C-alpha cells in the first residue's frame, strides 16, 4: 500500500498541475506550451489501471489514508462543507464518501418556472448552443459529431439532429452528484469505454474530440419536450461513474460498448422528476445535456465561463415547441 505522503501528488497530477505551474511562473507566454505539455503527458499513462488504484485508495477507511487525503483536498480546493449534509470532515468513512457527499435539504433550490430546464450539476458552463444539421457539438474551437459522442450510434444520435446542447464542467471542489434537468422516463443507457484525459479547460483546448474519446455514460430520456440525453463524461482519475438505477457503471471489466433498454411504461418504467438525482462521479468531470429539434431556449445571459448551481434555471423548453 502506498505511503500517505505519495497520495496527494497522485491527485495533483489530475487536478490541473500545469495551471499551477503557469501561476507560479507568472509568465502568460507559457500558457499554451504548458497546456499542450499537460495533454501530451497524459497520453501514455495507463488511465484505467490508475483509476482503479485511486478507486481502491479512495475507499480505504484507515485514518492514515482518509484524513490526509480529505484535509489536503479541503485546503487545496477550498471546499465548503457548510452546505454538506455532513459538515464535519471526520464524519466521512472514506474519501469517496467525502467526494460524493450529499447536500443539506434545500441547499440547491429548484427552478420553479414552468417548462424550465434545471442545471444538472454545480459547475461552469463550457459551451452551449444549437446543433447544426450535421449534429456537431462545439467544444472550444473544435467540433465533434453527436454520433461520436454517443458511441458511434446513428440511431441514438438521429433524434438530436437540429437540437440543442449545453456542457457543464465540474471542478474538483464542486458537488459531484448529477440531477435531472427535466422530468423524464429513462429509455436507454449506454456505457462507452474510452480514454481518461483530464477535462479541465486547458486540456479540452488541446486534445481533439476529447469528450468523444473519454469514457462516458449516456442516459436517454423521453420528456414532454421530446428526447433528452444526459452524458456523464469521465476524466483522468475518475474512479467511478454511477446511476441511481444501475449503481456503479464504470470502470468496466470488458472494453466494449454496452447498451441497456428500459420500458416506456408499466411497473418497471424508470421515471425521474426534474431536480431528482440521476447519477454521480467519484472525482471531477463533465456533464453534457442534449435536446432534440424542439429546441431549448437558453437564457440570454447564460454564457461560457458562467458559474451555475444544481437546479438553477438554464432556460426553457415548452412541450412540443419547435424553434426555427
């Protein structure tokens, strides 16, 4: 078992080491070079073996593992435990319980406006907009197709042609549970194996098609406004992605795309209300929300780089309304 002293550096590798280098140098000229170096350095790493190792460590309940990790994380990222259901760092049995901590009831008020779209997570809006006819999702200065994002599945991607998308980046300090943007009935879940690049802004700018290359879980829902997909994108050292209906989905034991289908009605149908929890990450990542051609109307003041909280209003999507 690794000594406690080497655990924190392992976490620092994932959470933006090149950004701290840039800050310490105080020289903006290094920004591009450091970001490219950080992205390049991640390519040869054994990401899934590393994720599994970190998964074991984050579930260790020994005080000499748990306490140093939680204390270091609180100091490094300024985590606010006042909003947490358990505000005492000593109240968590392991690091994973701390990282996936629930919030106090009422800590994230749900947008009450009719036909509103609620934020699925705490984080920063990376990109938002409408999908072109070729179904391209923008990420910084690049674009990639919805079929790529959804694992190469044309039948899964087709309903989102001409639709809308929004991407939320979860920083390490953020609340890491994912909630429903809209009432919906689960119809399909897809697990897509892939890489495990860091998803911080510097890396996304220098790794082509990053969101379509990283491991991810897609949940497709039927809603009163048409199809909706919530994509949970894994990142470097994300040990697990889970959902409330299936439990832990990643990391898998097999390296192949897996699909599950769910009934539209009946006792086995899975219906989740707007604001209800649908899944979680163990360590940081990104959530992408897709709507079909009955386009979402994003708030006019909602722009990339803006901070959002779970349940806050991102826009509106009247049932059946098509935007030209």
